[in-house]
C-alpha cells in the first residue's frame, strides 16, 4: 500500500460516477422501502419459500419492485428482518398501515416500518436515559379527607336559587360552609356519589365532578342535555341519560379528535362512563317503548351489589352486562317474558348450598304481570349462569313491588291483588328466604292494601303502611304497622313468622324511612301540604313500651316525637344514623321552602327557611372500615370518647359564645355612639327634648258582675 | 299577652294609629268608615262617617282634637274627634294614599296616587284649627322625580325639616320640607316600600317592603343603620319606644292567600331586636296578611290591622320589658354606676 503513489482525492473527477449511482433523494425514493421485522429466522434453504410467502403477502397491498425482497443472511440463517421495496410510496404506506402487527403464524408477528422512518427517528437517537417529565395532576388532596375530620362532623349540600354550597354540620352549632357557596354551580341539580367521594353538578352540556378538600374540578363528562344521572355502587361507573341523541361534530372539525363518542354511538341517549378515565364505556339507544314514555323510570341501568354486573330491562327480556367490557353475560339476553320490573339483591347472597370460601351469589329478581295463558310470576335468577332458581306464580295481580333486604337475605314481594270485581285491593307479602335451600316462600296475607313497605336495614323487622281506602285520599285512613319475627321457645322461629307488634291508626303517613343503622324510624307524610313526621324507637330501653301484641317478638316500641312540618317534600337520614333532614323543595311547590334537621330522637336541631330552596343532601359515607371488634371496643369505651367530644364541644361553644357577645357589645357601642351623635345634632338645632317623666294617670275600672240573683221572702 | 280583638270593620284595614297620649286607637279600613277605640279595653268610642270610598290613612293632631283621613274617594277630610263631625274636605284629583300632620299640626301632608295620567304628588296644606274653613291652596307640591318610582309613603322628619318619602321601586328620598328639593335618595329595597314610621324623636325611621325586609335609616346622613329579614313580604314596620325592638307585620300577598293555607301565609307580627337584628318573638293570630301596625306611644302595647278586617290590640306583658341580652344588662349596670358616681 505504501508503494502506491499519493493521489489527491480531491483532484479526481467523480462526477460521471456520481451521476450514474446517485439516488434522486427528494425523500420519495426512500419512502418506497419498508423494513419488516419479526419474520421467522430460517435456514438458507428455506429462504425461497419464505420469500414467496412474503412476496404474496406484501404484493397484496401494492406493486413491488422487481427482485425487491432483500433478506440479509448470517451464518446460513436469515436474521429475522428483511427489506422490501415498493414501486410507489403509497404501496409502502399501505403496507405499514395494513400489515403492521400482522400475525404470520402463532409465533411470528410482523412489524412493518418505513425505511425512511429509521432515518427520521434513529439518527438523533440519544442512548442516555432521560427521566420523562411526570405530568402533575392538579392536587385535589385525598378525596376522602373530609372523613378524617377530627370532630367527625357531617357534610351536606344545599341548593337554593342559583347557589349551591357544601356545609359542615355539627350537632348544636350552626352549619359552616366548607367552601364559599358557588353561584351557578349547577344548571340543573347536584348529587353526591354513593360513597361520598365526589360531588357532581349537572349542566346543560354534561356533568362536572368535583372533589377533594376544596371541591376542585376532577372530571367533565360531555353529554349534552343530560337530565338523569346514576352511579354504580362502587363509584367506578357513571350512568347518564339525555333526551338528546348523540351527534358527532363534522368530519374535519377540530373538536372531533377529542370527542368522547364514536360513530357507533350516534343516536344513543344512555351512556355508561368509566369515572376514572372520564371516557364512555358503552352507549345505548333507548328501547322503543321507553322513547314514548313521558316520565322516565330511573335508574334504567341497575347494578349488582359489587358493580360486577349491570342490567337493563327491555321488552320481554333483561340484558345483563358484565363490567368492565359491558358485553352481554353469556352473549345472550336473559329471557323474561313480559318483565315489568326487576331488582338486584343489594348484597352478595350466601346460600346454604354454597361451599366455604366461595364468592357470594349475584341474584336478581323480576316479576311479570299476567299474560294470555300465563299467570303473573316472580322469578329469582342467578347471575352469571342466568338460571332461574325460584319462581312463584300469582293470580289476580294488580301490581307487584320487589323489596330486597339490605343484607340480601330476604326478598319481599308486595303483591297487590284485586277481588274478582276489581273493586277492592288487598295485599300479600311474599317473603323469599333466598339463603335457604330451594328458597322457601312465606306468605303474609293482609286484608288491606299496603301502600308502603320498608325493611329495617339491620334486622328482619319491617314497617308497612296500609289502608282500605285505595286512592289514599280520605284523611286519617292510613295505618302504620311494624312487624318482627315471632320468637317461640326462646329463639326466632326457623319458619319465620312475622307478627305486627305495633299498629298506629288514623295517620296520613305515606313514607317509612328507617335509620341506616336501624332501630330508629320515621313515618312521614310527604308532598301532602300539611306534612308531619313521627319518630319511633323499635328497641326502647325504658320500662314501659308501647307494643300492642300478645306474641313474643324482639322489639320494644316507643313513640319518640311528633312534628308537624308544613309542606315537607323530602326526607333523608344521614348515613351514620345520627340525624335526619327534611326539606320542602321549590321543585314541588313554592311555599315555605327550606329545611330542618332533627336528631334520631326527633329533636329539632336547626331549621332554616330559604327562598327558592331546592335540595338538601347529606354527603354519603363509605362503609365503615372498623372490624366488629373495633366497634365493640368503641362501644365499651363510649363514655370516655363522649367525654372527650363533649369537652371539645363546650370549648368551641364557649368560643362561639364569646364571639357573639363581643359582636353584640360592638353593635351596642356603635348604636350608642350613633345616638349620642344624633342627640348632639338635635341639641345644636335646639330640638332636643329631654325625656319627660309623665305622670301616668291610673284609670281604675270597676266591673261588677251579678253572679246570682235570689229572691227570698223573709217573714 | 292576650290580644283584644276589635271587630268593627267589614273590609281590610289600611291603617291603625294611636293618639299621642295612647288612650285612643284610630283605625281606618277599606269599608270607608274610621273607628275610634279605647286602647285600654278595646271598647269602641265611635266612628267617623262621611267618606264614600276606601280610607287609606289617618292622623291625629297632638291634642287629639282633630283627625285627618285620606280616602280613595278623592278627598281628605278633617274631623273633630270629640263629636265625630267632618269639618272640612280637601278634594283631590286622584285618590289619597297618605296623610300626616307635622309636629304642631300647623301643616298636613297629603300624598296622592298616580292614576289616570295624573302624577302622584305630596302636597302640603296649611291647617288652622281656629277656623273651620281651611285653605285649599297647598304651600308646596312635590312631584315625583322621573327617575324614581311613584310615591307610596311619606312622613315628616325631626323639626319638620325634611319629608321622607318611599317609592314603589324600593327607593326612599329625603326632601326639603320648605323648598321641595330632593336632597338625597337611596335604594335599600328591591320591592315596593310599604310603610315608613319614625323613631319617637324622628331622627331615624324604619321602612318596610314587599322584598321581605325592613331597613332602619338615619335621617341626617341617610345611611343604612340596620336591615331585618322577615322571610315574608312586610307591609308595616314600627320602632318601639322604651325597648330597643322593632315590630314587623306582613305575610303573603292577599292575592295569593286563596292558594295557600293560613299556616304558610306567615301572617305574623315579628319582633326583632333593633340593634342585634335577631328575631326574638312572633305573634300569630291574623288569618290574612297584616296591613298595618301601630305602637303605643309609651311602648306598652301595639295594634295590628289585617286584611282579615280585624284589629288586634296587644298589651305587652312584663317579660317583654324584662327581656334583656346579657350585654344590655351589663351596659345598663355600668351606665347606672357611672351616673351614680357622677352625682
């Protein structure tokens, strides 16, 4: 090499060669080539076959250049990647679009990329690892921070006029706002989620979710015209309904890219959203029979206790979907001819036949009215097998309502039957003991129509309101009764028989609302102009209860309070069972709008009359995380705890009182100053008049009344 | 506090007023008759007959010799109280809405309604009780300013210096009683000003409004002193002497009453603490809205007249006078102590 003479490279003219071999690179040339990775590593002998296969595959999307497949070899084997040249750039583009990710066989998935992309993405590739910038979520603090309140206060929301606000409520103190009440927080109404994590405001364009310590914005759900909203019990899914069918923006509209709905959602009205991502999971059109309805039954989508399944009623069938895919369970509808209504068991059902450790069952019950040649029936269905585990046939049925016990142990089916003349209505209560084998049904016959039924959430007792006046229009014709299982031989009868232990007649009540913790219950007359509330204790600990039964039952009735509440429209217990709120909403009528809060014993705590008051809502609490033992411990040390809280309360009360006194002192001082100023002014004008001590003239009025006149003749 | 029910009117009451001594109560109603009652026992002394239309207002001179009434029959009449005879009639072009003597009853203001294209005015006439014939030539006619609403109520301030008027747009104005010049206006209400009554020394006044509130306003600086929320339209408001209270009367509008029960009408008199603005009591009883309230000049009782045609005459019980906030007690005690040391 050294012998060769030095040649100045720059002096050589390569132009002819350059011209010959130059690649016209305006970008279009390299665009015609693709790199295919993920191909099988094959011995040299198999190369022709592989080439043939790939040629067939890749030529399907565009015309290839002659002899265009180049497969590099190494040690007599292909390297698993190859280069293909198309005649046009479009061909290459098509290949990337259609064949990227194509499965050649079980083990091999082809990865197709454009050759030019390699330059674009790999030239400046930096090997050094750089930490990606983490996107900082707007801090809402912990969603359940309010539960950590040291004084264990409750929160509630108020809607009045165009203002909505959230307040702390503490026994014996006026409510204090959590955040400054917001004007136009909502355009329709607000709602707390079922565990109280979120506060939702409903607007014309959709739903806005708020949460955290200062109720900052969390999510927006775009659903124009939304009217009704509902949550799955675990807050994972949000269901919304709008009377306006979904439409998409125009194809090239910039909003289209960020639009939550797709082509297949067009025309649908019911949407299930994933709450966390804020994206729709599935949308539905309304069944045609519901389209005509003026008043929508809600919720349209009902959820199983654990939100694993949800179901919708259709004509003659129930559609049960599995979350999170929202595909039909078993890929088919649950056939339910003539179904009128259905309800999920609100808790997992542990049946006798189940083995230990097995997941409790998901049950739902539906009923269908009489059809030609078919009696009315109530059926209990097990999901996901969709097998009917129990049916009961009924005749002469006017209406039927399904009431699951909160712990899923019983299903009570209130059957309103009519006599042959259809003039009188009387009710049966059919109790399905769903935990027992073969689900025995116990029937309770009543001679009157039952208008309201309510289970006590913590026991097997229940309350009903009955009347023999079907329209419920005659005043004082309602009877409120409470039932408990009969105790025989010292324990609750296994063949449970319910006995009424107290009936209160001559009422107007139309609602029975149990405390979420049981024992206390309110019977109320709502939406009836002159409303009233009756507070009852079912486990009265005093000596003389007011039971009126000769049967032995585990109940001790006592009326605690009675309040008239003019115009009351709604009633809601606080989740801890400490307070109950009643309110009179402007949505129902315009007089005496406002709210009142009572404690569980029916003692009025606060009341406020508010112009255009719309809605009161306690913030829901999630289930307690305390174990039974923890709870017992708390109960044992209750005195100590309550002493601590009372001390805090009185300290705070003192502070409040001091503040009030200081304020009053200031006002009084200001007033005195004002008066002194005015009096000085009057004196200046010579108009001041000393307060004269006038002699009060006392007028004595003697009134004589003749009580009796008697004439006696004296001799 | 058992009220005496005065059943003498057949139509809704429009005004009740005590004379200066407080021994007589005057009431006027839409039935075109004015009644005079003994305030101690509710016995009727007599009536003033002569108007041919609803009477809207009445006032009595300080010596209770004469009374003036204003009526929708386009007149204001001067009466001799002792005999009940009408001694003079002023004829007006529109119905009379209000009448009030000045301090020494040498002048009277007559407020007329704005109807049939005639502007509402406040006219001040001279009165001379030595003669029967009175001048029909007003000393001053105050026309309403175009930017303000129609006059609804008016009265004389301390020293007869100003006339305070309320308007139907919720504003109030201070007018020079000599020149008729509008000195100040303020808008403390959102609805019609329904009543205007002064403190005993006429240095501040209370106005009530359909906007469900009442406000206490200072005459001199025309500033808002206090505001009271009644949660129902207020038709009448009064400042009590002796105790630092105010009494509001009202209730749902008469036109809406038929659609609601008496329980939601809030036909109550409400007593508020004047300085602390707390509501401290309610007096129920009327079965229609309360149109007018008057306080006994010695602060021993009050009368309310309702749309229901009844006047309820209340005499306060001892607890009314005894009630005191702790801060008031302390203030009174310190005041007393300082007076003693001074003397």
